[in-house]
């Protein structure tokens, strides 16, 4: 079982990652960011790195705020954040351009066919 400090750290990182999509939407197509990082993969890494760096300064305050929570509450918060991240990832997949969806839909049909559906 995780110690409270390790669990709080993991929850902080999950919370940070769950909130990244909003930060990303604001800056991924910002002309200044695109000019500085024309390659989309490098731009993504730069945005994620700057987000993580800027949010890290809030960890101590976050830790203090969570320190009063019970282990059960921390575990529930951890589970909720994991569900939020999974839902966001699913949302991204479902909103992908049709050219990317074809592969996903084909894979689903293949799985359904293999189960006799």
C-alpha cells in the first residue's frame, strides 16, 4: 500500500495531467508557439514540459491541502482522476479526424467479427 506522501504525489501528477488538455488547447496552435516549434511532436513535448514545470511550483501547497485527507479519500480522488484521464483520452480518440478513425473502426469490426458479432 502506498504511503500518504507517495499517494499525494501521484494524485498531484494525475491532477496536473488531467488539466493539461486545457493548457494544450490554449497554446498548441498559437502562432508564436508554432513558430518556435514548427514540428508538432516537438511542440507537444515543449508544451507538456512547460506545463509540468509551471505546475510543479504548486506541489507544496497541494500536498499541504491533501495532507488532511484520509487514505480512503485519497484513494477515491486517485481513482476519480484516473477515470477523468481515461475519459479525456477516449474523447480525443472519438474526435480524431475520419482518416484516423477508419483504422480504429476497422480494428473494432475485426474484434467484433472474431467474437461472432
